[in-house]
């Protein structure tokens, strides 16, 4: 069993500020650092560090082949990480304030110009029972959902960042949804701030065959499925430095455990521990812990 993550590859430009810039405001920056990132790349690294065989499929600009090498060093199969001669790599402008909170602007670049023929090239290598992981930072997501299901794959969808057109995707193809509160509310067509138990119940009713996992930041996570009902996990206390890759770390570790057929409670616990380690460090990919670091956390 392997995981194919058809996802984004970005360069993250991280600016350390005292407070996040508001509309019309200019704020000074203390430091700027460039990290490799993108939700797709982050989740592939988290899956690999959780001990799962993961293939990444995606597009980079021609000048950023160094990122292929970085993914390979992380234990990721990069045979389907391709270079675009036409489009630059996607990148993100990330503000991180003194509390570790962030604000992010993303330019899609090559991530948004994946050719349709690439889908068949990648999924022809899939076997029935393999997992397909998707986010919402590349084009062709509806086509990938259909093609993955037709190939007999299990599909995990993290619709981040959430956009209204995601409501028109063939979401009945999805086996596992991993959502934050904003994404969950958007998917349910409900306002942010709705009671989370009710929200999870509504999403389960809308997608009765799917597992619904909602991350809650400092409040941990909840998961609902037809087999388990509602399962809760509290967050683990830690010093917050940078929350940038917390959700991606959670996604990678949670799916790694689900793919191994671990109990949902155990999957939530290790995913929340992994996210706690991540937010205690700077950066995206550099902050994602190894399995041993997660095991050692609060051991």
C-alpha cells in the first residue's frame, strides 16, 4: 500500500512581525526566511516522517529543482515531481506574529497549470487500495477525484484553502475529509462558529460513507464516522512559535495511522502530538517532526 499525494509545491517566504498587518497598515519586519512548503509538500513530508511510503506528484518552476532533492532526502518518491518551463513555482507570503499566529497569501504558479495528461501518467501506477491525497491548491481536483475513485483508490481530501467551487466537486468520491473549522463550515454551507458537534453530524449526514475529521487548533480535534460515531482528542500543551504547518502535519500523521488501520482515537492522539511538536518550531517542512520525535513528546 502506498500514498500518492497529488499536491502543491511552494516556496514559503516567512516574515516575522510583532503584529499581523491590517488593511491599510504597513508594519516593519524583524526577519525574513525562505522555506520549502506548500500544503501538498508539507503533507508528503509528514506522511514520510510518519513512516508511510509516499509518492508526490506535482509541478515546480524550472529553476527550483533543489526542492525535488529536498523531498527525496525526506524519503519521498519524486518520480512524478515535474518541472514547468512556462510557469514559476507557486509561492506563499507568510506573516508570523509574536504569538505564532499567521496570515498567508498564496500564488499558485505551476501548481495551477498541471496538464490533464499528467493525471493518467500518475494514476496508471496506482493499485487498488492505494490512497490518493488531495488539497485545494492545484487545478484538476475534480478530475483527480473521479480518476482516483475509478482506479479503486481510497481518497483523502483536505479542501484547503476552501473555495466555493469545492462544493461542486464530486465529493461523494471522498473516503476521509480532513477539515479545519472554516473548511468544515464552508463544506456544510454553515456560518463559522456553529456548534462543532452539530457541524460534524451535518457533514456525516451529507457524506454518510465518509470519515469526517475536524481540527480545532488549541482545542484538539474531533472525528466522526459511521463505524465510530463522534471521537474527541484534546490538544497537547506546548510553546507556540509558528502554526504554519500544524494542519498539514496533523493531516499526514492522521492519515498515516488510518492507512495502517489504527483505531481513530489512536490516530487522533498521535496526529495532535505531531502538530504540537510542529508549532513549537519555525518554518513549514523544517518544523515537521519525525516519528521518533513524536513518540518522545511527553513520553
